[in-house]
C-alpha cells in the first residue's frame, strides 16, 4: 500500500472515504515520524547555489566566482545535505531568466554514509518552458535514510539561457545551522552534566589529555600535545587534524600508559583492516592475533570494496613500521566475527579495535562485544576500543543498521555493566574541547583535514575511546 497515494476528490465524500483519508493521513504521519525521529521539516532551507565548487563562474548567471568551471555548462552545485528520510523538494528560482533554446539539466546527486555515490535523478528542463514559468521550478526525490544529497545544474551546449540570480531552497533536509545548534546545546547540557548514582565518581569534569589518557573523545588540544607528534612519528605519519589518526594514537598511548605495550605482551585486535597497529605492536616486541571478518562473509563486501578489509598477514603488514621477518614471527591472522568471538581467544594482555564495533548491527551488539572483548583478557589486562559518540543527542540516535552512533547514556550503561562484573573502568570525561576547531563540523563529502567532528545523518559525531582493566 502506498501511504501517500492521492485519493480521488469527490464533491461530497462518503463517511467511508473520509475515514480512509483520516487513516491514510495518520499512517503517513506515523511512517514519516518513524523515519525522521518525530521531526517534520516544513520550513525550507536556503542553500548556497555555488558552495560545492566555490569560485567557479556559473554559465547561467555569471555568479559564483571568477574562475572558469571545469564542468561544461556549469550552472550551480549546492553542498550535500543529509536527508531526513522523507521526500526532498528543491525549489529553484531563476530571477530574470531569458532564453529560447536548449535545456537546463538537473542532477539530484546522492552519497551514502560511507561517501559512495548513488545513482542520480536526472531531469531535463527546456529553457523556453522555464522562461514561461517565470524561472521558478520545483523538483523532488525520495531521500534514503543515511544518504546526503546535492542538486546540480548544467546547461546543454545549445542553450542561450541567462539569469540575473539563482536561488535554491530545500524542504526535507537538515541544515548545518540546526546541526551546530544541537551540538552547542549538548555541550551546555548533557555532555557537561555530572555523573549520577554509581557513576558519580567515574564521570569526571576533566580536560581530555594524552599525557594521562582516560576514557575520552577526540579533541583539538590533544593533537597539540608532544606525545601526539611523537606517536605520529613512530607511525611514520605527519600529524594531521583527523580523528582516525587520533584513534590510532589514543590506542597506542593508552596501552603504553597502562603498561600493556611492552615486549612479550600478547594483543588481540578486532576488525583490524589494514591499520598500522599490528605492525607497531610487533615492532615493540608484542605477540599479536589480528582479526577481521572473513573475506567471503557478505558483511565484509563494503570493506573489501574500499580496500579496508584485512584478510591475510600480507595485507596487514606495514613494511615501513616492522620488518617482514619480525612481523611474520609475531603476528597471526584469524578470521573472526566480532558478534561471535571464539571461546579459545583468551589470556591476552590487551585487546583493541579502532571504530569497528559500531558496525555490528545495533547499539546492544556493540556493548555486548565490548564486554566479550574483556573476557578475552587475562586478569589485569587492558581493553581499549574506539567508536562513534553522538554529540548532539542523548536520546534519538542511529541505533540499528550498518553503522550506529553511541550516546553518552550507552557508555554509562556499559560502564555500569562492567563495574558490576568487577572490572575497572578508567574515569570518563565528556570534554568536547573548547577551541574553534572543536566546533568545526565536517559535512559530506568529508575532507581529510580538519576532520574531528562530523555530520552523520542529522547528528554530530566524533571518536570516543574507552579504557577498561579486567578484574584481577
């Protein structure tokens, strides 16, 4: 049944028809609220027509900048805006439009949460028809949850169209201003709130540092610490303002600080992909079991397609960080499903993962994995895992699917469960930083620098690392 299908009009609708309309309307509202978290985007968002390729001249209006465009007939291209999961409706206003020939080709382009392109919707608008309509047109597309969209226009080679100004608005998308407002509210409210009950002493109002790492998120101040540059050098990296690099440094520094990174120690890594950590651990004298999904597992396809799956030792080995003989002597590979850790993987000095357990299907699956990873440790062993933290809501979040976003309350629930089992959770700070860089939110398509806080659907997210010591 198509819930938003039009109902034929009648002069005097019957009671049955009125009831059907009411049922359909309620069903539509229910379906829409389920997909948008109860939020209806009725107010159009003003989009910047030339923001995706700033500085390039529009062939339609001459706006946008002084640089010639690399795209023939380029008219406009907005930034990507996340979909709320309902219908996206773009309104294009071409003030002072004139012309008689050619077409304006409209592409509604989409990208997934992983940055992969999806098939665009393409619409051809004859210039003479646009002129007759006063240069005002509306085009729409059903947005998919987890996708972001941009609208692009180009003129065909035979077009003589010219406009004085281009204006574009969108209904059904989420604005960057609203995103920042929710983040700022979270910083003032739930992120800065003290711990309660059994977590009163565990949640600390303390600045996150790498000199003395605890359970903490990525902040700009940590990137300026000498220890950050030191570990980047040891990873053969130039320091960048990227949260993925921070995750590697955080894991290495935490294990070093708590005494687990030393010759003879045994480590177990989950979802290792082609990250450099296994090579660094081996070079430091550790014995490692590096695990990832089996290459023939259907769930591994997305990682394999983006060259992020580690399915053998040759793929995992980084020759710049560890010589081949040492690596192959100290590192073993094993295909492991993080949702079903084999019972024989035990007695390790440390376990780790870098942004892996948000991909296990649900919030609960991720929390269960963390608990199970602690069971792989010997008494006193250290678990260090990083994942996504929701910086704009402690209520609604992405809680099921290929990627989930953990909230503060999820980490608090995990801490309570681990403490109840007798383990030591290192103090938790929800310090989100206080610099301009900490308030910068990277929007799709993401940049490589800076990339500390980012937009995931309608939420702001960053990397968060939690440290746990198994009970003695």
